[in-house]
C-alpha cells in the first residue's frame, strides 16, 4: 500500500527550533516526528511512501538514508523551489501513485492512536473520492457534514465565512475538525488537471463536494496530538509514552 507524508512545512509555530531543523525532525520521546509517522504507516502495511520536502530538505533526505529508509521504499517529492500547498503537493506526487489504488496522506505533525488499516479498509468499502479523518475537537474552522457523514461545506466561526457557498443556517450539519489524515481515490488526479500548480486540498474537496462523495471518518476512542506549537511539546512527549497503540 502507498502513502504520502506531508513534511515540507516551514514549522513557523515551532520557532526557534525550526530555525535550524525541519519540523519533520523535531524529536518527540526520542524519535523525530517523521520517524513516528513512518513506523506507524509501516506497521499498518504501508510499504511504499513518498515524503515531500522544502525546509532543510537535505536534513530529511540524510535522515532517511541514515536509517536505510526503515526497510521500505521511500521516495522524495522535491518542493525546494516552491511550496505547492497540500493539494499541489499531492498532484506533484501523482507519478508515484501509479497503481490505480487509493492512497493515504498523513501530516507529519500528527500523532494518534488511529488504526490506519481500518481507515483504509473503510475507504475501500465505501469508495468515495476521499475519506477524511475528523473528530469533535475545539477549533474555529469546521468541516460540515450531513447525517450520512458526507462533506457539505466549511465554516470559519471567527469570521462567519463559509464554503463553498453561503449557508443560510448550519444547524442541520455536524461540525467536525479535520485530523490531518486522509485517504484519496486515484480519481482525484483527473479532477486536478485544470488547477493551478499550488492549491489547498481542502478547497479542492469543497469545490467537488456537491458532485462527488467525500466522507468523514469518525474513529471510536480517538486520541490525537497536533504537534504544531512549542507549548504542546511536553504534552506530546506524554502522549507518546501513554499511547501504546501509537504505531498501529
């Protein structure tokens, strides 16, 4: 099975650590974030990975070489010249996903107890354009799902902005937060052809949600950490040591 790890971000919220280190190599409980995600994917049966790089790319490439790619196939998607945002990054890696099968995309700064195999199987069973891991989590930007867990829109509760259209009311929708893990059908590449090189994947989903099924996946007993800010690093250390199925 194939997967992509988003590891190209600048990690500005983790400064000053990321002034000399890519976010992907920030250590948590003795291992870089990238290693945590690779081992989790590997243990779930994903044995072909592609990692996009931009910020201190040589450090990430050297780290993978030093660890012999953890015994699996790992390719690099080079975004040194320009960051392509999440959607553009996926399209740039289209050459890697050449087997016609769904593939998983995982943010490098997300730690969780999610069973990635169950997520992938759910996508295969329902066969939507994409399956997004979501949860009831406090934020101000929510994805809006109907009673069948189909994506219908997005809202920024601070500004009142909604996408893809102006909603008269959102009372009939479930407000859920995206967890940075998703499975995509290879059909997405056909629908990306006319887009600009750089674009966010969430805008792509929202512009396609009326014509194509994009599902939310709500795991049971879900625990996750977004390791994106300095003030959560200590909590992330505790999370790793207290989450025995982190690698499942």
